[in-house]
């Protein structure tokens, strides 16, 4: 889960906006920024309210997935990864289907960068039944899709597998075997595109507001996290 620079634009809206670097957003007027934030569709691909690409559209959002790998710098361990981008209409259903292969009882990490300055905090909950988790996630679908300061990961430590719906609203699956996750994506019309580039790979802007932050706090309490911070995966 990412570490991003937080930028507050006073006077534009109540939204808090964050981007990865000083760049094209810094030169925009408030009117230009609001017009860009108001664009939700690129071709047939619809974004959630959580994030927007760079103003110059260095990367145009589109649907697809690619294989990658995560390298642990401390141990040099390599973990296979699938990264996927899906249109708004199918995003939540895909996430719920992708966490199903993780098992009947899982751990949950809830990421927040609402009050974290240049970084983020991770909150951890162990041992939650999958049906209970899915019910809670559906209740908070608005938050999970539209808040650019909230991300969630579902983990099965014994399988050494994890599925994320991150702050950028990308779907990310870690650990072997990946076949079940690939099948879910393909069944949802998300196909392998090894040349696909994601919104995270260029300048972009995140969006949140106080209403979503309040929802985040309710979700945190519903998951029984109570503000406990978590430093990393239990793998």
C-alpha cells in the first residue's frame, strides 16, 4: 500500500486532494481542477470518485490485468502478483469474488491516510468469518469505492495469500496459486493485458471528504479495530 504526498487545496471544495508529486495539478486553476475531477468516464471505463489520472492523461484508465511480482527488500523473497483495473460497475463484485478463495476465516487490514500526513496507518483485525466480512463490506461499499484515503486487504496467512482493494481502487492479489484470482477477473470481462499501465504509474490525485472519513471510523469500529496500528503483514 502506497505512501503518497498529501496536498490540501484550500477554497476549491471540501474535498482533500493528494497527488504523488508536484506536477501538472499544481499549475491548474480551481476551475480547471474541478472540471478534471468531474470527468468520470474514459471510453467505456468508469472511475470511482476516489481518484483521477493526471491532467495531461499520461495514462488513460482502462480495464485489464497483468502479472508482476513483489520483492521483499529485506529477504529478497519474490511473491507473484496480479494487478487489475476494473470499471466502477463491476469493481466491488470482483473484489468480493476474489476474496472468496482465501478461505472461511481471514484477517483484514484497513488502510487509512486521512490523518497520516505523508504516509498511512494500517489497522489489523484477525480471524473474521468470511460471510460476516462480506456483509460488512457490502454495507460500506460507498466508502470502499469512493474514498481515495481508504484501502482494504484481506489475508490468509496460512495460505500466504492476500487480496487488496487499494486506495487507487486497483485489485491486487498476492501469492501462489493465482489461478483462482485470474478466473474471477476473466469471468468479469477483465482480461490479461501485459502492456497495461495503471493510474499509479503517473501523477494522479486522490479525493476524500469528512463524510467518508466518518464512514471510515464506523467501518473501523464494525471490524473491531479500535485504532490499533499494524506495521506489516503477518507472513
